C-alpha cells in the first residue's frame, strides 16, 4: 500500500513544475519518488504477461521491462546533453543490480534460514556473461588510452574522438548480437538446463490473485511508460540545478540516485522472491538485469545517442568506474559459484557497494563543457584544486 501512496507524487511533481515553478530541487525530488511506484506497476504488469506467456518468456519480460524505466530516464538525460551522467547511470545500474539488489535479496531472504540454494548452472551462465561485460567495457577505455600513447597517437583530438565513436558503435552491435544469441541459448537450444529451476520450486511468482484483463495490462504498461517519460523529462531538466544546490556532482546523482531509482522495482521483486525461498529467481532478476544493462541497454543508448544528435561512446575514462565493474564480476562470482548463499554473503555484497558509493561521493569529475570554461588566468580558491586537467584535455 505504501508503494501506491507514492503515486501521489506524480501530480505533485507536475504541479510544482508547471504551475508553481518550484525550485529545481523540489521538482527533482518529487519526480524521482514518482518514478519508483510507476516502475513497480510496470513490474506488476509484466508479471501478468508472464502468467500468460509462460515462465521462461515471463522471466525475460521481467528483466526487459525492469530496465524500461532506466532506459527512459537515460534517453531524456541524453537529450539534455549529459552523456557523462548517462554513462554514470549505466555503471550505477551494473553495480546497483549486482551488489545492492542481490545483497538485499540474500540478506532479507536469509532471515530465519541457515542458507538458501539455487541453480548452479544458471548462476554459472550469468557469471560467464558478467566477465564478458567486463571485457566489453574495458576494451573501449583501453583503446582510448592506447591512442593517447606516443606510438599510437591519433592525428588530433577530433580524430581520436572519431575512432572512439567508431569502436563504440562496433562494440554496441557485437553486444546486441551476443545478447540475442544468449536468448537463443537459454530459451531454445539449452532451455532444459535452465528449466531446472522449475523442478526446484523457483519458477517465479504465484498468481493466486485474479488475473488482470488484457485491456488493464495494456493500460498499465502503456500508461506507466508514458508517465515515466514525463517524470524523466522533469528529472532531467532539474538535474544540474539540483546537483549545484546539494553540492553533489551530476556524476554522483547519475551513478547512485538515478541508477537506484530506475531499478528500484527489481530490488523489490528480488527481495520479495528471496524471502519466499526463491533465491534462484532473485539471482536471475538482479544479475540478469545487470547483464541486460551492459549487453542491451548501454549499446541501444549508444545507437540512440547518434540518432538524436547527442553522440555517446562507451569509453569509461574513470578508472574508478572500471574498477567498480571488475569488482562486480569478481564479487558476484565468488558469492554465487557454489549455488548457495548465507546472510553474511549478502552483507559482503552490500559492503562492496557502500565502499564504491563512498568513493563516487567524494570523486570530482569534470562534466561536459567545463574544459573550455576553465581558462589560463591565475587560479582562484575554487579552481586551484584542478590545475592539470585543462592541458591534458587539450592534448
């Protein structure tokens, strides 16, 4: 019921923006809260579709629509030209799903239980895909670094940018193809292996309630998507002003706040099923969501960015982001490789997420346009801490 009460923030956010012209912080906060119940309603609609389509297809739909809210948010942030924030949101979704989402599910599901077991084969497949994610996101960054070396230096910064864009588009196509082949592998050629969850009682939600009529399902999915788009536009418009007022970088808001909001429904679903003893389904939801962000959502955003005239590459230039992505693969693999989990392993996952969140809180990245805004005159108190970046950016 408390989730439905949050729907009240939809009209509140619209009134604050369109009627009262309220400060951006108020608009950002209310729009952020409004997206949470909308994402949950999309999850409920997806469950209704899953009840009709079968559990294998239903699981795929759950992951797909679980990331729909995040995709919509990212598109509107892209339209605002904040590609750094979008890439931060991608990183935040990867670490949020796999560390925060899975950590909460294991911890909540382990209350009163010694341990929970799940399908090792399925977990092994997901872990293999996680390492593909690491390789796919490391290569563009290492390529960009290589092109800056004396023996590989591109003719100009513009030439290097073009090379990064060509590589990113190529990588995006490969990742989407791999994602499609993974669906064929799990749903067609090796579906018997991944159907073992059905024998273990980890099939998904029990639909004891009266199924919704098709018109209601369609209305919830279409209406929820449209409202999330509206709220995302409000959120994107208030992003930079909110970050300035709170003293937080847009980068931090993207990697922590926007990522958590976009995936909040997945965290709820994973914790709910883990509490019911269906930890295997929880692993599928959150780790599967992580993989889809990297192999489908991020490449799609790269392609969309060129179509809307706000080109974004897959170069994650921050070493901290790359370390975070590697930490996800290593930590999740270590926790899930034996096919069972205890409450303390949930604590370990949450601890890694907290450590990364603290690092992202204190880091001070340069956003789009700031390099040209910093000039050569004598440094002031506010700029003296960044003395070396402008020359490096002008190489």
